C-alpha cells in the first residue's frame, strides 16, 4: 500500500495492543480492506465475500489469514472462524454495511453487533477516506497511483449494554449504538482530514 499510494494514518495508537478487537471499516472501494491490512498496527483477519476467493487471489487471501464468507446465507463456518480469531485474541475486520456502497455507515447489518456482543471484544471504528474520490488513469479500478488515502482509527468502544444478552432486541439495540458511534467517527475523521462528504 505504501508503494502504490500515500496513506496517511491517524489514530493507530488507539488500537489496543493486545486482546481481541473488531475493526469496523467503512467500504466505498475495493482497496479499503487491503489498505487497512497494510497500515494497521496489528495483523487483521477480514471477513471477505467468497466471490473474491478465485484462483491465485483466493490462495493468497487464504494464505494471509483472510476469512471467506457467503453473504447470502448464514455461513456457520465463517462465523466459527471469525469467533475463533477473537477467542484467540486477534483482530477481526468487518465491513458492517455488508457490501461496498457510499461508505457512510448508513445501513448496518446485524453481524457486527453479534460478533461484538458474543465475544465481548471492543470495536474500533476505522474510516478510509479518499479511496473512491478519483479513478486512476493506468488502472481504472484503483485510485490514482501515489494518491493520498487517509485511514483514521477511532476510540475503542463496547457494543453491548453490559448484560451479556444476545437476544434479537439486544442485538438491535447494540446495532443502534454502533451506528451512532461509527457515524460520529466518520464525521470526525472527515473534519480531521479536511475531506467533507461532498468531496468523498
């Protein structure tokens, strides 16, 4: 990532040095996950759609510890692997919107709340800004080479209410809390980097 682009990383000191952590990353471009993997202070295991695991890329993703998930069903294998990462004190990366979009955390799926409440791991919000601003001339699917991409890590927070409940109501309430925290972090990240929503 540092060879291809000019990442500017802010707040990486906020990431707990040990223990389980969940990175909740906004998603507006294909490079958002690789960018976070490349600049994060700890190795990160992302849940990635199974469609990406094709040919040499699939072997590479598996080799660096990424987790294949079927987004169209309840993928119990992927859920078990993700919980295993957290049980082992690792970092799990999730795109809580479920798919690439505006990257504004406007529509969250319940998966993030489930993993956070079930594992007790703190969530660290991560905003990737600038990845979808312009398309490169050489490779249309990537931002321009050597362009600046900002990665802003936020303060860790707990998603649960402390009761340990994992009912549908508890997860819905946790999702609401998470959405407020992620939206606030994104607004703060835009202020810090000077990137307003209209420019993104």
